[in-house]
C-alpha cells in the first residue's frame, strides 16, 4: 500500500518536513513529489489535487486526496494502526493530539518571525516579546506532556510519536535562530534534529541553493551545530 506525498522545498518548508516525517519515521511507503513552492509552478503542480492547494498533501492508495497536516496524521494513523503514530496509552494519546493541534493552529509569532531554515544559525537574532511568549508556551506544553507520560528525558511520550513530528520544525527554529529556551528544552531540540531521518532531509535540502536567499536576515551566520 503506497501513498503519494507532495512536498515543497526541504530547506524552508516546515510543513513539508512534518509530512515527510509521518512516512519516514513510521515505515509507511510513499512516492514523494516535489512541488514548485518557490519556482512559481505550485498551482500547476497541484492542479490534479484540487481543491487542495498547499503542501504537504497526500493521495491515499485508493486515490483520496487529504490536505492539512492534522488530517493527514489522523488518516495515516487510522489506516496504519500498528505503525505507532500516536501513543498507545489513552491519556498520552489525547495529550499528544492536543500538542499537535496547538502547534498546527498556534505560535504565530514564532512561525511568522522565525521562518524555518536548516542551513545555519543567525547570530544575535532580536527576540520579540511575542516570540518569547510562544517559547514559554511551548516549554509549558512539553513539560505537561512529560508529566502525563512520566518520560523525563528523550521523547515526550517515551516512544517517538506524531508529537515529535509536529515539533521538529519548532526545534529547527529554536536552534536556527539561537532562541532562548531552557537547557532541557534545548537538549530535546538537539535530539529531534539529530534523528537520522531529519539529517537525511537536511542533507538533501542543502543540495539546493537560492539567490536571493528566502527569509534573509541582516545578521551574521554561524555553522549549523548538529
């Protein structure tokens, strides 16, 4: 049973990374198709998936088109019940769904001011109060997840789950902009970004370059730390 997965640029498309990790980390087969997110061909590339218009997007083996990452996650979990996308424990599963839903709908300051990029670290990035509030909320959610699961280190719910999928681009933002978080949160970010699947994604991402660079900052750069 093979799905069709449509993604955008690997270096900058945080939602595409989430979509790809849903398949890569849980052993679900898919054919991956690149959409011209920055080349101007996105609408044409996705015309056959209408009314879906954004990446990531999937087409299930029976031809059903599913857009929006939360819907994709629930569809894959439903159709692949033994893959372990959600925690088995009901309380942990409900909490993981909460975290993923809040990620999909919230943190607008972090997402708007710190576009995901995987190539370098921006030095001395000016952190707004709104971004600090988002970071505080994220740490609160991560601590709550650990309180529910009893997992003091490592993955939030013991085993890797969709919660890690949804927060990996958050980790990339925290690391890529040198954002202020606790040592525990930074350690978790490094764990997320050190995953072999994420490293594979980043290696592929770095094979493409852009001129001008999207989301450029008037700041100095330092090397990606992982």
